[in-house]
C-alpha cells in the first residue's frame, strides 16, 4: 500500500512543525524524518521484545533491575517510524486533536526514547503500568530514591504533558 501526497504532507507537518504549537514543550531530539539508528548502537533486552542503546541506558537499566526487584522494560528505543505510528494512533484516539494527543505522547521528532530514555513497569501489572497508579507501587518508590535516574515527566512538568511515573530519564 502506497502513501499518497496528502499523507506525506501530513507526516512532514507532524514531524517538522515545532511541537510547542501542539502543546508539547520538550526539546527536539531528532532533526530529520529519515534519521536512522545503527544496529551496532543497540542491544535487545531478553524477554521484553524491546531494545536499548548500548552504554548508559543499558547500564542504567541493568543496574535498576538489580536495585528494584520485579520491574521490566516496557518500552525502549523508538525510532522515527515507531514514534510516528504511536503518535498517529493517539491522534486518532483523540478525535484527531493533535494537541490532546501531544499531552499523552511526544510527537515523533521530540521523543526522548529516540536518544536514551525508556519505560519500565511492574511485572504482572499489564496496562496499569502506563497509568498514574504506577506511582503508588513499591517499585516506583524504590526508583524515585535511585540517584542515577530520574522521572522525565513528573507531576506538573515543564513539558506540558501528563504525569508518567514509568518514564525513566537517563541522567
């Protein structure tokens, strides 16, 4: 199935329009729609289906797994196509309201998953890992006290988006 000119124009609009227009106040993390991630820079995390960047993100996740029992990787690296797909799905679920979608997920040029961040969850919690309820878990309490990670999207954050206690900021 081919993408038509209108669809390409819309994809370029989503990618190249400053995200502040949509209410997302984070920094641009990817400069080109055609950016790629080299396979030599990533590592697959067993039993998760996800990848992390080698180096600091991988080392931090490995250390977290030792320091916080009962967590696992729920989302790792997101390249431009994956972030675009997730963002377009959220736009669709938001009655085509791009600003509403941007409150829940970063536009594809602005995802910190494309440079280092990742999501974790409590084993056995399923979809609840992606709700504010995660902040009430023992696992989150332990994560909050680790001095080598942060939570990217805290309550009332500078990015203008919802609270995501599961989103790990590599610091």
